[in-house]
C-alpha cells in the first residue's frame, strides 16, 4: 500500500468516526480529546466504546501519532482515531 493510499484510509476512518459521534452522541461530544500538558487522551470511537490514556501511556501514544501524522501528512487526531479503529 502506498503512503497516499494509507493517508486516504486514515482520513476516511477519522471522518467515519466523527460522523458516528455526531449521529449517536449528544451535541458537543467529540471523538477525541487531547491534552498535552497533563498529558491525557480520551477517545470515543463508537457509542459506548471509549479509551482513556494518561501519563506515560498518553505520551507514548502522542509520540507514535506524531511520527504517523508526519509520515502521512494527516492530523494527529485522525492518526490516533486510525490507531484506535484497530484496537
């Protein structure tokens, strides 16, 4: 698979998850929340499917996502949602 194809898949997964959140969750809920100061990451991929990372786990995920978003030229949020879609 080429980087261009992978980029397209990552962005598509981000859109799909965000659309599901809009469809099934209350207004204002987000698919992903990232705080780099604490650090923590809260991810909601589908109704009733949530992941939460803090401290070293969150920092490791942010580091991995930074590499992926630089390689594929996607947002860090889309890359983390892409990773979460495979958990």
